[in-house]
C-alpha cells in the first residue's frame, strides 16, 4: 500500500492540493512505496509566503541563538540518524552504512554552521578620514530555494540549507521526486531542534515547483544540485530573473594510475569509488586512466575478478557492496549505455546486465560492469552514465592523461595515484578540475572547505559550504559613520577624499 507523502510547511506536514502525484519506488523490490505530491503554482506561492512571513524575525534573531539551534540540530541528527538512514535507503536503495555516511557528511555541515557567529562577522576600519568609521556587515537575503537531486537526499539539502538558515535566511527545499521522504524527516528534525516554523520548508514537486521558485520576485537566491542539462537551465532562468544562482552539476571523474602507483591501493580505490552507491555519486570515478600498456594490463587483470565478485543486495543486507539503481528507467538507460559501448568497439570485460536476485526479481539491480579500451570519441566516455560501470581508457603517457582530463566537458573531481610527488604536483596544477585527489579517490572536501567543480560541472562562481557559502547566502552592507561633536565642515562640493 503506497503512502501518500506531503509537503512540510510552517512546521507541519501539509497534504498536496494539486491532484498531481508521482510514484516513489522501493528500488530493491520494484514496488511503488509512496505517492509524492507535485505542487501547483498556487502551492508554490503559498509556501513562499509562509517562508517570507517567518523570515524577518529569524533574520533578527541574535546570531548566538541561531548557533544554539545548530548545536541542537547536531544532537537531533546524531541521535536519530538511523531513522533518516532507513528512509534514505528504502527510497534510494543505497546500503544502510552508505546512508549513515551520507548523513554524517550532512552533520559535518551543521557542525561547521555552529561557528556562524564567527563566520558571519563583519569588518570595521576606524577613522578612515575626518573621524569617520566604516564598517561592513553581512545580512540575510530572504527566502532562498534549494533544488536537490536524488542521489544524496540528506547531505545535499544540508550542504546548502544549513548555511542558508544559519545566515538568517528562510530555506525552501525542493527535493527530488524520486526519494523525497528523507527530506521531510530532516525538516521535522529542524522543528524538534527549535528552528522557528517556516524557516525550513519542504515543497515537493517537479518542473512546475522549480519554475515557480526560479521566477518568483521574493526568492532572491537559488542553490541547485543535479544534472548539467537541468542545472544550466536553472542557472540561466534564475539569472534572467535577477537571482543569485549557484548550480552544481554532472561529472565524469577520471582516476589516473601512474606506472609507479601502489596497485593494491589503486584497485581498492577504483572499486569503492566506481561501484560504491552503485556509481550514483557525482564524485564517483567512472574512468580509470592507466598510464602505459603494462600498467593497464595489470590494472584490468586485477579489477576483473573484483568486479565479478561485487556483492549486490538490498540495503539491509550487511554483506552488500552496493544496492540497486534508483528506477527501472535508470536501469534501462545504463544497460543501453553498456550495449552502446560494445557497439562502439570497447571491450566489455565484465557485463553487469541481466542480474537477478532471489526474492528481489523485480528490483532495479545491475551487477558491476567493466569496459577496457574505451576512447574519448565513444559516447560511453563522453556521457555521464551514473551507474556501476567503470571504463578503462588507456593513456600513452602522463601528458596524454592530462589532455584527456582537460578535454572532457566535465570537471568535477579527478584523482591521481602515484608515489611521485613531482608528478602529483604537476598534475594538480595542470588539470582544469574543481576537486583533486592525490592517492585519494573521492576528494570531497570537508564542510569547512569548499565543494565545487569546473567547466560544465558547475555554473556560477561560488562554492558549496565553507566560508564562501556565507558570501553566497548574505549581502554586504557598508556603513560610514561620523558623530559630529561640534565639527563644522561647511558644504563640500568636491568628491570627498581623506587626503
Ligand atoms: P536531475 O537534474 O534530474 O534533478 C535534480 C533536481 O532538478 C530535482 O529536484 C528535479 O526534480 C529537478 N528537475 C528535474 N527535471 C527538471 C526540469 N525539467 N525542470 C526543472 N527542474 C527539474 O538530477 P538527478 O538525476 O536527481 O541527480 C543526478 C545528477 O546530479 C547527476 O548528473 C549528478 O552528477 C548530479 N549531482 C551533482 C552533484 C555536484 O555537486 N556536482 C552532486 C550530486 C549530484
């Protein structure tokens, strides 16, 4: 029996009123587990009004009190993380341990936001001239929208929303319609942590909800995470409506394996980063680039049995390395890429199609796939497959490996495995990629650093979390003040200077 899901507005669950719903699946069984309401324009306007009404009091709340709520949210999330992980795994399909890992990365942002009194501090220059003091302060923007993808239903709303509300804004999360339940639970947690009603609302929906946020006069900023096609649209539409927009998008992350790399470490790294979460991570490694034929032969020889041995299972199987992919449609699309790769002439070393799990025959499971001799002209190289498919694209030498990375349309993450500091240093400076790992396969920065890609993996010039997020979610005001105790300047008609 499918549960009817809700929106979360003003501190409570609110039933959808549009009459439009989308199916939410349990990807392990293929069953429809829920029906998520898809907001209409009136509902979009109503949630923005609710957030707007709550905003001013929250923005005026002393910053230590806002920080105190961040501290309580940390406790609520930590104590109730299993409930959240269960909701993630049931609708996303990732393993329970992986869901807990995602939640921890969300808690990391809450911990960073506990320092908001320090992060949001202004600047003051006394006596810049004629007894004038100048100070700059950062103020909240208002109601900000956060449009989030299916693959991290808790971590990504935390990346953006936690910093938005810590800065004094009201946040509206528009989660993915494929796994919206965790976002609703996260909103309940905020209420429990003492966040005033209306400061963290959840509006469920599709393009109608997104367009409503993107075009509304009272939404000055939008943070988006998702595919490049939609992210570019969000960026351009938001800009055309005079909004501040940051948009974090698709990826094709390479891992260079140099001839001197520690092969055991490189193979372990590729297994976890290529197949963890069924390859549905924006920082997954989807292309291994061994340098030299000898390195390539050795790598493929070692990867093959490991990929064949991957354990696939439902989220609550503690033995499972990875779960199903998100939908039947995603499974068909990934299988289509595998077929295309064989037609394009790549060597399919391990074929993950056609997996059937006893008791879960209708689930959206795929085994791990491994391609060798993939070249940059192939579609399986150019496109983000977003599934458990790793391509090996052989490079002649270091320079060719760097060229492959730089010629790719995406530039989210990249890694190099080597024991040569010189090569690693040259690599880090030559590649046009936002996040670089040296013997680290998934270099997702901690919350106190910045997350963000390059090229068509990101639109907009600001990064996610870290101190820059305070800039994104606030506007600066600069005051020049003088207290004229008996000073008589007379009228001054020339440009004031301090000389
Ligand atoms: P998606 O682009 O399909 O959806 C993202 C959001 O956009 C969802 O909330 C969805 O409802 C909304 N949306 C979908 N179609 C829309 C339309 N036509 N108009 C307006 N809004 C629309 O992405 P996804 O499949 O949920 O997530 C996977 C993608 O996200 C991958 O490309 C992955 O690389 C990317 N991603 C990037 C990062 C990053 O930080 N760079 C992080 C996570 C995921």
